[in-house]
C-alpha cells in the first residue's frame, strides 16, 4: 500500500503519484515536505502547466519516480 501524502500549504490529500514524484525530483529524494501541483508551482514561481510539461519530459526520459 502506498503512503498517503498531504500538501504542506493547502492540506490537499492524498497527493497523486505525479505530485509526489515531481516534489521528489525537484526538491530532493529525502524531502519530507510535499506540495500539491498548484502550491508547488507557486513555491517554484512557475506555472502548473510548466510542471505538467516537466513531468511528461521526465516520464519520457524513463524517470522511475512517476
């Protein structure tokens, strides 16, 4: 069974596998704080669409976090 994560800012839960994966990829594997897609975009000062594009890029590269 997969661990359930919640957003640090808005407390959305559970976060999707892609949301957890992009947090680990961009913030570090040892990171214990997770953001939903919208809050992560705000934290990184980018758009949600840019994050979704990066997720697809990482998936196409074979990243196992997604």
